[in-house]
């Protein structure tokens, strides 16, 4: 907290104590007044007060979360915010042509067209999203531009591409030879059937807490492989694939988007945390909501959560879901609980 805020706080406490003494209030009553009034007085400074205790933390879904988190912390070291950490982390995965699930090289839809979905959200509740975006390598960066440069939250399809080009993004061919060969092989059977944890990463969801206690999150994906053209999953949907509340925590989802959207999963996780659950318990409860509401034999969903104190948790329907946890002291890949 800055010197001015500390000074204001001391002056406020002093005035309240003086008034209480003049009115003949007991020390116990004055202390109770101080507690309740300070909560109201400091409401707008809540994140700033807690920032003194914040330890920068990033969690990202799947194996590629390790390199994503590393790049995110490099952005933080250069003076970046939690949102800068998210964007930098996403871009390193989005430009990896060897991956088959995010950005360049993502598997196409059944018509052989690569369409990308992404969103981001910060501690203030600002959000940006793009869906069914073609020919643009960095969809999460475009989503951030939607958030910062337009009055809207989501742009889709051709409109999203036009906006990206206006903002200086380059048009590129996202269908790599590797992805094209996979599509050609798929066309032999021409059968759409999602496979649990195929390629081990269908999306990357990223959550970050910076030194100032600010939370941000992002999702980016090429969606389910060989989907119907125009299909959009949970990843760009605020409240489904991602939700952030700077006073509580953040959550992101991975897996079959239709199941996540039907239960507004990431919003549910954050609301459970708001009610007092730990990130781990909140993820487990949200997964159970899906298990109790539909047949999960052939579908996977996993949730990843981070609260404002840096506590984290993750849980999935089936085994195989892992996530990267990175702080300034360590980085590790953790297998999420399941069932």
C-alpha cells in the first residue's frame, strides 16, 4: 500500500476512535466499529492490501503449460501484469506448428478449415473473446484487443478476422502439412467421435496471479478436431471455458466443450470458491455436477482453479489430465485427481 493510503487509514482510525470516546463508547464497541468500518473503508483497496502478500503464480493445462508458464514469468520479469503473463504464455503455444490443438497447426474441421477460439479476462472483470476465427495465428491476442479496443466482449467469424487485420495482425495459412495429413487420414472413415485426452491437449487454459495480487486468465484452442464447420466450444465463452473474479479466484476448463457449456463450469467453480470452498473442492464439485447430469463414459472434462491467495486445484472426470504449476521458486507438472 502506498504512503498516502496508509496515512488516510491512520487518520480514519484516529477520527473514529476519538468520536467513540466522546460518545462514551467502550473500547470493545470501538474495536467492533473499527473492524466493520475499516472493511467498508478499504473495500476499493482490497486487492491492494492483499497484494503485499501475493506470490506470483501461474497454472496452465497440460504438458505445454510448462513452457507457457516459463514465458509468462519472463513477461512478468519485464514489468508485465498478470494479463501480460497470460498473453505471452498463449502466444508461445499458439505459434507451435507441431501442436495439433492450439493456433498454428491445429487440427481442422471436417471441411479441412482451421478455426480458432480464444478469450481472456482480467481482475476487473473485463473480458474479450473471438470465435471461429480463421487465418490469424494469435487468437488470444485478438481477444485482448476486443476487450481493450472495442465496446464488445465477443467477435466471431469473418468479423473477428476483419478486426484482427485492422489491428495489424497478419493473415497466415494455419493448416500445416502435419494437420492436413491427419485430416486426409480421418476422411477415410469420415467419422466424428471425440476421443478422451487424444493428443493429451485439446486446449490450453492459463491462470495467473501477479505480484500486485491481480488475477487474469485465458483460453485458446482450435476446438474439437474434425468438428462441423462453425462449431464453437466452451473456450471462448466467458463463464464456461474461463471465468475470473479478482476478489475470489479464477477457473478454466478443458475437455468436451458441450459438457462445460451446459453446466457453465468455470463460473460454477469460482462461485463455489466465493462460498468458501478451496480451489480443489470447487473443481471436484463442478466435475461431479457433470457426472450427475449426463453420461460421461466417452467424454472428458477437467477444471483448473487458482484463488487470490495463490492456492490451486484441479480435477477431471477421467484420469490423464495434468497441469503445470509455476512460481518464482519452482515449476512442476501435476497429475490432477479424477472421478
